[in-house]
C-alpha cells in the first residue's frame, strides 16, 4: 500500500471517529499540534521512522509528549498507529487529516510566496482578492523564498499567478535564446 493511500484511509477513519465522538474540532487542533511537533523537531521525526527503536519505546515517548496535551480520541489513535507499527506514517496521516478537515469545512488554502515577509495590510488585501474570486473561506499560508528576487507567486488549488522577478528573468533568457533573425531549418 502506498503512503498517500495509507494516510488518506487512516485520516478518513479518524475524521469519522471524531465526528461520532463529537470531538472533530478538538482532534483537528490535536493533529495540527502533532504536525507542528514533527515539523519542528527533526529528532522526533527521525525517531518515529526509525526501525531500530522499539515500538514500546516509541509508544512511551508519544504518551509522554502528548498525553496531557491532546484529546483522548487523538491519543488513542496515536497509540493504535504505534501498536500497528504505522508510526512512521503519523506525519502523513496528520497532514491528510488536516487537509480533509479543511476541505470538509470549505476552507481553501492560498499559498503566497514572496522574497520578504508580507505586511499585515498586504495579507489582508490578498485575502480579500482570493475570497472575492472563490467566494469561500480562505486560509493564507505565507512562504518566504528570497530566490524570487521580487514580486510574488500566489497559488490556490491548481491556479497560480506568478509575478516574480526570477520568472520574468527566465522568460527573457528563453526569448533571447531564440534568434528571430536567423532562419531555422
């Protein structure tokens, strides 16, 4: 079974369980906490994927970290994953859960990449434009990419607006590489 399929199935099961237990929003917050912990700690991420560390040790560490911070449904789910030796997929499952939850709530993700951090006023303006175009709730995710030089790249679903200087330079390079005055044979 491929990782995305495993992640999707487990996340869907967790959503169904959380709905049944009437704790969907709490589990969503817990999965965001789990994602944050894994993303911020390389050691924790490596620990979960390590085949050398025993399941019992991983289970003890997960309980120590999350038992006081997460809902019982979320903790039971993490224990279940660990007991089934699926702890290496926790990051993918949590990501899939968050994505499915947001899709279920009608929240679109707008990803904006800029060379420097945006001001609050610019963020609000971008949100207004995206909400006006989609008519849905929008969550803005900002990524800072200095290699863009200037401008921005805005991505919502499969649509992208690229006004970055680096893209414009690459387009110019491509245009100049074509010699319009020499006939191609």
